[in-house]
């Protein structure tokens, strides 16, 4: 899947891999570290003064309850592609 034209040359394999990734990411559950980070933000009194800049593609910050208005997903999400 690292080839430039993988989708064009091997569409069945592309959709197999993409479908598997999509299913895994859509079923992923945030680990307890996300809640710990929210606790730190609250302890610092920064609930309305923080932003999350995330380079992953899974939206786990949003699934764990972070404010959508204070969240930037650098690469986009596999759910949005």
C-alpha cells in the first residue's frame, strides 16, 4: 500500500486493507490515558483554554469526550476519507 498507484493497480487489495483499517478504527475504544489527560486539564483550570492538536486518524480524543471545538486533527480521520 506504499506504492503511489496502489489503488489503481490493485483495487481489490486496497479496499480489503482499507476496510479492515476502517473497521478497526471505528471500533477502537479510548484507553484510560485520555481521561487522565482531561483530569490534568481540569486540575490546571484550563477546561476552556486548551486545544488538542492530534496527528492520528482515529478520533479517539472525541470518543473520550474532548470538546470538538477545541480539537484539531492534522491528517483528518479515516472515518472522513
